[in-house]
């Protein structure tokens, strides 16, 4: 391998991920539609290309970090697959529809390339610090080939299964997380109405059967966990808009599988509504604030 990586999509996640690849010693050839993203990447030592195809020329590995499935599919078919050398390894790190992920892999295989889906969790902090978790779908040999590259951007790489399994793991986890946060928030709202202190509920539930990340780490009320976003007016953390996006993808998958999943669907609706308000940019634990409003009406 010549150690050349193409990187398409230098946004909030892709920008710092590409910078970590440069730090690890790779030559990174990158492209983004947005000029400010290109300028920041240049400052980080990335070689900026004039389009996606140029970025892929001579690359062993082609990484995409784009908003949605349609961007990945149109970029793949719009020159990226053709421009990369035969056998190049395509790694899509975007969070996209499972069906789109499988389509992207099929298109890559048809073009004589190798391909993986490898969405991430860990947010912009994880992207910056190189501590992301990668959930990877694809063939064993391809995952092994991707591992050193992914390790330059992340701390944990989980091979979840065949094509689409990485996206599937991401959707299932985030549906669980979205439901759990609403459950935790509802428990705090009920405690308030019963005159039970937040501290007492936390002390009991965080060590008893109600414990979960949404309570123990990302506690939606200020106080019990001083580092949780609730202590800084829900700034930072995992934005409502991103949770709404992931639950929209989960809903699509539920429909495709003919599954009822009432709580997953309700969670998608709750965060979807919240994403249309001025709380869209806040950490998703801010959902407790609308649950309070709803009980008041
Ligand atoms: P972002 O909007 O900050 O970045 C996306 C970038 O893609 C933008 O810079 C945009 O200009 C560029 N782009 C769009 N279409 C393009 C094209 N055709 N060619 C080249 N560049 C193009 O988004 P982000 O926060 O970096 O998220 C990227 C992906 O990662 C999304 O799928 C998101 O769901 C997922 N994700 C985000 C987070 C997070 O905390 N931000 C966490 C986990 C996963």
C-alpha cells in the first residue's frame, strides 16, 4: 500500500477525522463542496482536490463522511468509483439507510472495488480526539485491511457482520438510546410531581435496575452528574437533530421489516417534533423539557 487515502466530506466529523489520518502519517487527498471545509483541511495538512474523482486517484482507501445515503450513492456513481484504482477499499463512515449502504457496496463491487459500511459513534469530540467507535459491516479480509486506517481515527472497531451490519448496529443502538433517554426523563418528571428529589431518584436508580448510560452518564437534569450536558443548558453532546435523523432511519428499517416497535416509532416522533424547535441543536437529553411541558397541558 502506498498510504494514500481519499477523504470525501470534511464537515464536523470528516474534518477532524481526516486531520487524524494526516497525523498518523497518511497522505490524505480530500474533497468537500464547501470552501471553508477545504480551507480548514488544508491547514491540517490535507491535500485538497478539485473534485471527488481527483481525490480518489491513486488512493488505496476511499473514505466518505457525508450527510445521507443519497450523497454517498451519487458521489460513488458520480466519478468516485471509476476514478479509484482497481481493488481500492471504499469505507463509508456516514450514517445512512441500511438499504442504501448495501446498494453502495454493490455498486463498489460492480466497479471492481472493495467496500465496507463503517458508521461511527462518539460525536465530534470522538472525531477530534481519535476515540470514535466504528461499527463495521463487510468481509473479514476487507475489515482487516481497514483496521489500521480506522484505528488512526478511533479506539474501538467492532466487526458487526456482512454488508449493512455496521449501519444496522448504529440504528439499533441509537433507537435504544433514544427510548432510554425518554424513559429516564419521564422518571424524573414523575419524581418531581411526587415530591421525590432528583438526587434521591438518581442515587437509587443509577445503582439499581434503572441504570443506563442515559441516566448514569448523560443525566437529563443538572446536578447528579456534573459533566452531563444538562449542567450547561444542554450545549454540546449529541444533538436532537442527529438523534431525529437516526430514528428516521430506524423507522424506515422498521417499516421495511414490517415491525410494530411502538416505542421506537414514538421516540422518532418525539425527537422529530423537537428537531423543528429551537432546541434542535441541544443535546437530546433536553427532551425532558418538552416532556415537562406536555404534562403541564
Ligand atoms: P456535516 O454536515 O458537518 O458534514 C458533511 C459534509 O459533507 C459537509 O461539509 C458538506 O459540504 C459535505 N458534502 C455534502 N455533499 C457532498 C458531496 N456531494 N461531495 C463532497 N462533500 C459533500 O455533517 P457531520 O456532522 O460531519 O456528519 C457526517 C455524517 O456522520 C452524517 O451521516 C452524520 O449522521 C454522521 N454522524 C455525525 C455525528 C456528529 O456528532 N456530528 C456523530 C456520528 C455520526
